[in-house]
C-alpha cells in the first residue's frame, strides 16, 4: 500500500508541479508565443485532450484539471483491479478467433503469423484488453443484470462488433510491427528472433500484408463507414509516423512538438481511434466518443514516453542500463529533448545522429546532468492523468460491473507509468 | 488490315476449336469427371464467366457462346478505337491527383513513390484507362448531350467517385508491385532498378504501406460499404495469390486449376472487383455489375496468360527469347502446364523447381516439342473473347460516346492478346 500511495502522491506531485507544465508544453517559457500565463480557454483545454499539432496549455488551469482528476480518482482509491481478469474469457475467445482467422488454408503463412501472436503480443494482449474494458465501461443504460448477461453470454451483436474492433486493432498493430522489423532490419524483438530475421523479409512483408488485408476485410464486414474511416486513418498515421522518424531535418529532430506528433502517429493514434470506434459502436454520443478517444490517445502517449525512458534506464533507475536502441539508431526521444533545453551543446551530437565515436557517451553524460529523465516521466504521468480524467468524465453508471471496468481502465493508466519493462 | 483480319480469324478459330475447349478446361478429356459432353447448365456457363474454384464447361455450348461473341463483335468490325485518347484528359487529371496525393508534407517518400508512378505504371496507365472506359460504357440512360457533358465537364459527383476508384485501384496495384519486389528480392522491374534495390527494402515496404494506407483512406471516404468490401477482398486476394505462389506442394505446382486460381488472385481479382465497383457506383443492377466484373476478370486472366507466354518467347515467337524469369524462379505457368499434359516426364523437372543444372533447357525442350505455347495463347484468346462478350451483353445504349467506349473495351481485350511486350 505504501508503494501505491507513494505512486499516487507522485501523480499529485506531477499535476501540481510547475516544471511539469513546461514538460507538457515541451517548450521553454521563452517560446510561449502568446505569453498567456494567467488564463486558458476551454478550446485550449480541448486541444490538450485531443490530437492537435502541438500541446499547449496554461499552467494554472492545468493544475486545476490535474487536481480534479486526482480528486475524483481518490474516491475509488482501493486495491487495484486486475484488468485482465475482468475480460479474460473474452480475450481467450478473441485470441482463438484471431488464430483461426490466421490459420487459413495456407498453413505456412498461418504458422508464420501465429508465431508473432504467440511469442509477443498474445502474452500481453494489452490493446484488446483496453478495448474490451472500454466496451464494458460504455454499456451505459443497461441494467446490472443485462450487463452481467453481456459479460457472460458474449453473444450480443454489439459486443461481437466491439470484439471485432479489438481483433482488427491487434491485427493492424502486429502488421505494423512486422513491417517495422523489415524497415529497421531488426534482428530481435522482445528477446526472440524477429520474423523477418528468422524467415526472411519475404515472409515478414507478406505476413504483415496478410494481417492488413484480413483486417480490411473484417473492417469492411462491420459495414460502418465512420468506423472504416477511423481505422483507415490509423493506417495512414502509422505510415506517417514511420516516415517522420525516418526522414527529418535537424530542426525537426530537436523539436518536442515534432516528437510528440510522431509519437501520436506511431503509437497513440491506434489506441485513440480504436477506443473511439468502440464508443461509436456502443451508440454513444459524440462527446463520449471523444472522451474514449482522449483516453486512448493519452494512454498511448504515456505508454510511449515510458518506453522512451526505459530505453535509457531499463528496469533500474540508472542511466545506460536500458538497451539504448533508440539512440543507437539515431532516434531522439523525450529524455534527450528535455536535456537539450538545459544543455544546448547536445544540438551537435543530435545533428550527427550520435554517429561519431563517443557521441552516445556524451549524450548520456548530458542526460545524467539534466532533468531529462524526470521530466519525461512527468510528462508520461500527466498524460496518464488525462487518460484517467477522460474515464472519470464518462456519464455516471449505477452498474457495479461498469464501475469496475472503469476503475480497471484508470488503474491501467497508472500501471503504464509505473511499469519497469 | 490483313494482320488485324488474321487476328480476328484466329479468334474465331479459337472459339470453334475443340482443342481450345480442353485448353480452357485445363484438363485432358479423361479427367472430365462427369462426362457431360453434350449439354451444360446455365450454372456452368456462369461458372466460366465468374471466379470459381476451377473452369468447367461443355465444348458444344462453349462453341455457341464463342460464336455469338464473335458474331456480335463483327458488327462493329472497323478500325480500332484508340482507347487512351477517349479518356486522355481524365487520365491526366487522375495522374496529377495521384501525384499530389503522394507528394505529401514528407517529400522523401513522395519522391520515392512517385518514382514508381513515373517510370513504370504512369506510362501505360492501363488499369485506370480500363476503369474510366468502363465508367463511360455504363452511363446508360443518360442522353447523348448529358454523356458529352459528362465527358467534358468531369465534375459530376458520380464520375468523381469513379475516378477515385481508378486511383485507388492504381494505388493498390503499385503497392503490391512494391511489396512483391521486396518479396522477390527483385533487382529490376521494367528495365529500371526496382525501388527496393535502389533505395532499400525500408523504403519499398514503407512506400507500399503508404500507398495502401492512402488507398484505404480514399476508399473509406467513398462511404460505400459494398465498394469497401469489394476492394478489401482484392487486398486479401493479392496476398493469397502471393502465398499460393510461394508455398505450394508438388501436386499443386502441376495443377492447372491451382494455377488459374492463383492467377485470378494475383492479377485478375483487382480488375474484376474494381470494374464491379465502377458499375456499382454507376447504380447499375446486379446483372450488369456482374458483367463488368466478368470483363475485368477475363481481361486480367488473358493479360496474365499472355505475360506467361511472353516470358518464354519475348517479342518473337521463338522459345527462350523471353526473360525466362518465371522458370528461373521455379514458377510454373500455363505453357509448361499444357506441355506437361503431353509430356508427363516434365513432372520431375517441375518438382525440382528447375533447380538442377540443365533443368531449364530440358523444360524448354519439352515445351518446344509440345503444344504448350499455342494452347496458352488459345486460353488467353478465349478469356479475351469472354471479356468482349461481357461488354457486348451490356444493356443497349443509343449514345455514340457510350458505344465508342464499349468498342474501346472490346478492342482492348484484343490488344491484350496480340501485344508482344
């Protein structure tokens, strides 16, 4: 409990910290073009919660939002819910359906694609879990008994369609990993040989295309043009994010704005848009659909920011204990960008993409002297707070099951920032 | 004219030749499991015209169909229409729109993707041309003046949507070429260095994904669930065809049925389904949509069969003058499969995927002794005939422009089988 309490405390601290506001802005104060430090419009708050070109918020108003989020959260401040157990049965059904979808009449590719599902993603099933919890969290207006039936029977049309969204999301995610592996010439992923390394680029590209094509067919079968548009946009964002990472100018590499936009495209868009699709299929009004979108977006951003930190620290808090894979590939992430604000000398090293001998050590040295890691963690915590706030803003429900699922979503947003791997 | 006449004569010969029926069946008489040589149901005729597991037809009835097709065709037996000129303006608009769609805010990939459009496909623009001609051919019920306006103004909603289908089709086609290049580790395509060779697998996969994602977004924006389903199915077919080619048993490699199915998936499905999408958007009834589908399917099959022949003969009629790229990659195509019916000794060579020294020469020797090349050409001509027959079966139109476009589609089906490159 102590550990948990200190985490919550940490979260409060993040919300009320003035420094963390700079972190959120990703801009030093001097770059605030309007100097609006004492007020913020509703529009700007919305900007923070939604996908915008850049993040822009006033520190005082932000304090209030953060406080409110924390305050609401503390109402159900009890032992964390195991989110997996709440939808375990459905995740099993979903995994089996995914497998049978993959094991087509052509076993060789089935094996190849299943390989990825088995070793990597299926163990975590993070995305489908979030989406199923989101689906349950939005069964508003359904009496307790009906919600129970929904959970047990799983035969309702709407729920089946939401499960389909979860499947499609997972297929798109795995397909993008497969193609990214080819792009990166990666030889390992999650400790096991990546598919393209083990079986060649041929099969990795083909397996990715296979999953994308199955996702397209499944998506089309939903016959919902709005949902088709949302998930098509995700495909576009995934590619745009990859392009932004591959091809950028020195100025872009040093920009927090650019980094956050790329991170949204590469990681958060899939969660944001699929959460919105779940809400749409639940027949929720536009405001609730946007809250679902905001949850997915902020959860995705928090997740990626923590990933970026862990790439430097690994499971420990010490610098250089991570795999350092980003920096080795010349990719600049949040910790370095925050360090750059304190040590402009990092510009040269970044512009050289850390390619000169000693560049990586030099970057780590500056990072160690700076507040970079702490600020990146703060920014992650702020996005996790926004995610929690979105769920807390859902229309009230009397169903205990719905409440439990919402609690699980909020807990997940915290787990994302406290994870060590 | 003599040349053209002899081609038409050739076509008549194909339709009335008993041998050509075997060629169409892809099965020697002894393998006819039902022995139905004197009658054929309407269902079976439909099977020939549509995508089925295998091709099966009675020779006498087929003779009638063939004769009818030729007879109808001879009504407009005059100088061939230049199909390109009929839709040249629109093709230009379409190419520009494609280019501006590709030249996004990230120029590097724009250049990479445009590279492919410039050097290869844009020169021919075969698929968009067919689709725009199909669109014009199905402007039934619109008076002559309106059809003229349609051609000149190009601003009508329906026509814009059909142009969008043509664009999407082209994007899917180019994306599949880009990914196939990675799959095949191809170092050239159409005589120029393939994109993956010149710029690495990274960019080829990414450029393909980029086009697919743009195609998905464009498709979703049409907000037509049936069209989305048709073109999603195409994506699935392209992958299935590639898988069938990559992973097959000895028995499958020797099967004409398997070969034709793979050819449909890899080549004809895109034309078939996009032609159907054009008809759907034109608001045509189901029967006409199926005729449009049949045209695309048969044109695609004829195109690929001729490609398979040219891989052996090149621009000449002599064996071994082509690039022999299929056989070098161990891929068995129609000419070899027909030769196999006469020379079962080819089984061993095929099973070894032509890998033993001398295998390719041995295969060419058997092919030279056999009727393989001629039968493959016959089969191509038959599918071209079916394609023409589908267009001739469209509901009558009084519009000269519509008639001209239909004539162009029929002429194209003939050009496909008489082309030498």
